[in-house]
């Protein structure tokens, strides 16, 4: 199963950008989002930024994912 995750776009150089995911920076292809700007949150999938999302979506996603990881560690998921 593949999953797009929300990340922060930290820099942009034409059709390429750099995103931050859990403190790690990676390159992202921005050809699908030519108007995306540094500081925005985007869904990142297979090397591509595919959709701009708001900060609320970004924070809720990571909050739920962290809760799920805690349940897994506790043997409840």
C-alpha cells in the first residue's frame, strides 16, 4: 500500500523543492504544483508533491499517526 504524507515545503528552485519529513530533508518534484511556495504544506508521494494542504490537516495527520504508533508499541493495534 502506498500513502501520501503531509510535509512542509522548505525551499524551491523551479520545478524542484526540498521538503522536511520528521526532521529529514528530501528532494521533491514540484511539477504537479508549480504555484507551491516554501512554508506551505504539501502531500508527498513517490518523490512528488501532489497537493497543497493546510496546516490543520498537517498537524491532525501527524497527531493521529503518533497516537497509532503509541498504540502499536503498547500492543493495542
